[in-house]
C-alpha cells in the first residue's frame, strides 16, 4: 500500500534569514539547483529547480513547504510535470511561507519528483551608487542535500567583484556568472560586492546640558578617520572650543556650558569607507592597555582565560563566538541590560551586537591579542539578516583586533556572521560599516553620535545617513595668528602662536616658518605643528627678543603655513612707555617708600606707649 508522505515529510528552506535547512526523511534525497539572475535595475529573478528522489517503494510526497526569509516576492510561479500549481502564501513581518500541493504522485524506488519555483525580489541585490551588493543564503548542513548548486548571473557592465564570500577566485568563471557548489555554501552564505569605496552623508545631532551651578566643559565624539575610513567635517554649529584626538583615535569636540545651559549641536560630515585597511602602528603602552580587563570585558576571569587558552587565535575566537551565541531578535527595540562577556556565556541565546562584541574582545585580550570595540552605523536594507539595535539611534557595534604581522587593526563582525548564516565577516568586511567611536581604554566611553539625548528629546532621530557620490571637496584651510600685539624691548618674551583648522580635513604635522624684518630676533625660525583636526586648533609657544632696551618701533611677523602667508604686526616699546610696567613701577616704588614710613610710625607709637 502506497502512503502519502505529506504526513511524514516537512521540508523547510529558510532563505536569507537563516541558511537553507532541510529536515528530510531518509526515504528521500534532495537535489537543489538555485539560479539568481540580477538585472540592471537590481531586481533579481530567482529560480529553484528541486528534485525529490524516492528511496523507497512505500511512500510518495504530496506536499512541500518552503519558507522564504523575505517578504518582497512578485511574479511567483510553481510548476511540476503536470503543470502549474497555485501555492498558498502566508506572510509575516520577516518571512513568506509557501505551501505547495503537488499535481502528481511519484511512486517507486529511484523515481524522482521534479518541480520548479520562480519569483522576482528586490531583497537580494542593491545598487548603492558607488557599490553593488548581492547577498544569497547558503546551507547549514550539506548532508541534507545530495546536490546543492548556486549560479549567479550579474550585469556584465559591472566590473569583477571587489570581494566574493566564500572565496572562489581560484576557480575559472565566465564574465557575469559565478558558480558555487554545495561545498562552497556549506555553513556559509554568499556575499558579493562591486565597487572600490562607498561615500556617505552624515547628518548628526548632539544634545548637551549643564545641570550644575558652575560652568563646565563637556565633549562630544565626532566620526573620526580610521584605517578603514576618511572623514570630512563640513560644518559644526555651534563651533566647539577645540577638537582633539584621544588615545583611541576619537575626535573629541569640547564645549563650555554655563550653569543650566542647554545646547543642540548639528554636525554635517561625509565618510568614505574602504574595505582594505591601511597600516597603523601602536606603541607598547597601547598594546598593554588593549589587553586589560574592563567592565563587560572580563579577560581576567578564570572561565574566560581557560576558553582563551583553548582558542588562541582571532579566527578561532571569531568562529567560537559566531557558533556559540544566538542573536535575540526579541530584544530589538527594548532597553535590555548589557550582559557583557561573562554574562552572555550564561545566556548565549540572549545576545545582541554588544554581547557578540564583548565576548570576542574579552577572549582576545585573555589570549594576549589587543582588541577593542567599534560603535557606529551599519548601513543595511535587510534588518533580518543584518540587524542593528535601532533604539533611539543606538546603532551597531563590532570588534576589531590588532594583527602584529600585518601591523594594522582588523575589523570583524561576528554578529552578522551569525545572523547571515555564516557569511564571512572575518577575512573581509564590507562597505557598510561606518565608525562613530572607538572604545579601547574604556568599554563605555566615549558615547557615539545618537547617544546624546535629553529628556526633552529622548524620542527624536539624531542620526541620518544617506549614500552620496561626492567626496572631492577637500578643504585644508589653516589660519595662523598670535595672542599678543605688543612686546617690550630688550626682554626675551614668549607668547602663543595659534593655528586654527577651518577646513574639513585634518592638517597633518605642518612646518611653519616665521620671518621678521629684523627688529625682532631671531629673524627666521621654524616650528612644527601636530595634527590639527577640523574645527580644532593648536597653541605653539614662540620666543622673540630685541637687542636694544630703548627700541620704540614695530615689526611684522610673516607666518607661512601650507603655502599660505599670514601677517601679524607687533609693536615694540621701551619698558618705561608700557603703561602696565609704568604704573606697576610707580605702585611698587610707592609701596616700598610708604611701608617703611608706616612701620617707623608704628614703632614710635609703640615706644611712646611704653613710657
């Protein structure tokens, strides 16, 4: 007696959210061929050719269920050898479930039931101006399939991909076509990108308030240059007192606030993101600091230390974190408590991006690998498989470790490695991660853009990121001046040379030439400035002298900075013509005469009293 296998076989394919999983009965084997054809407008036509081979004479398949991890499905068609099938489609916020009742019944050993599913979607390929991204799921376990092949056809006007995950660059490929086998996609999704860099417009808002009864200085963190990105700060309103770089490389803008003063700061910037990091040497002091335990990075805990001893390398630590933790989608949109590395080991199914980051950093530091946290914006159009913690502009977090052989910081993303079903975010990152702050010396500071909220604007959106095409307006505009207009003749005097950066990019280590007409000496001298960040300034002491105590004249200091000349007129006068010295001298002389007379009078009074 032949039995319908719909009661026994329930095949589920999870596309995009999870890798393809097949819960197949031993009575059948599955061959799966997927073809993705991306058009010039980034719409993808998907075709699945599936064949179920009967390994027994006692069962047949009557029903098949397919779960797709995206909801954007159009032009859906399903056919078997008997013709079209109208599937039932059930949609949720993140998925589409297809339920297929076959037209035919295939009975007999080695008999096959072939069928085809096709549809169009806009959730696989994205044309993002400077970059094209294509993301396709893999399979979690190749044993579930006899064969699983993926063919990708992409527009031929695109150059060869910047990166292909998994790496099949050693294989020969036809222009516009890439082929992946079951071995390639086993445990790993497919992620492909075309382009050299991505450019973003950043519109950021910060809110500061001084609740004290005295004046305080507060600071905000601007998106900084890193070895993956270059930043232009085009405007800051109101302007800060200064912008300086901290030990982690953050750009910290400072503001002075009066008692009870509240200010809202608006920053317009651009970020140019690359996937190939540049070299960056760190000194021994920083190497040691990036090994220290911190709150949430319990690298001195025995459990963490023992795990680190067994894992040893960044790759092993990354793999362990990706496989051990599970992303908890139910916590998105909630103010959940940060668990830290030790806490998430006790609750591995309750992780968000911070927990993936914390565990990697703690294990790396315990293994003697410098590591730190990066907080910023992750540009994603699929929050299901590339999620961000989108609460009040609290964005995404990922770790980076220092590679001593390459002499560079390497960014990785174990969170997305987990949520994409194994896409490789260890060997190569993408163009989608924008750094707002780096946390190495502290696990909680500085605060990234989006975290500067007041009770009056706690629900406002302070982060707006959009893709741009223009990054050519580089403005390196240094302005030089001094803090004094007057000097006293014949006296060696130091005063301050101030260099302001009114441009949108850093001014790096400039040689500044100072030239006088000869009244002030030395007539020629050179000073070196450190890196001055956009909207920042640096104060450099300089010293001059005149050889004649009676000089009553002026001189002009020509300040040459970055091939631009600035002029500062200085007046030199004898000490007796300086009103401050003149009146100060009179006061000193008067006091020196008056005090002895007073003392003498007091003495005479005291003597007469004794009589």
